[in-house]
C-alpha cells in the first residue's frame, strides 16, 4: 500500500508532535511537500515559531531606547516512507 500526500503530511505532523512533545511547537504549519523520486520518499517541511527570540535595541524617541522582540521561524524536513508512512529522518531546513 502506498500513502498519498495528505497521509504523508499527517504522518509528519504526528511525528513532530510525538518527538517534540516536551517542546512548544507554536503555530505548527505545513510549508512545503515534495516527492523525491530518487529516494522514493515524501519530503514534508513543517515550520513553527522558535522559542528563541531575536531582540533588538532601537534608538526610540529621545532619550528612551526601545526593545523590539521578533519571533523567529524554524523549519524541519520530515522524510516519510511512502509504502507505510513511517518517519525515515528529520533534518533542519536552512533558509
């Protein structure tokens, strides 16, 4: 039996939640899905808000500088076996 694209995405989401159950996966979202013909695998990219924040000091108005905090996104590529939907590997996707 072979899984389709929806089942591959579902398998990736379930794997993410199971593996990162002790870490927040805020705003978990599907970013991209590609079938890798050479490796015969689904590549499902999921993105989520990083728990790490980018903090910048700005000049602000007058003598009072302000601090801006930006939420960063992180991306993981989940390789899913199309024959049964099991997770083959996870890798970090760099932008």
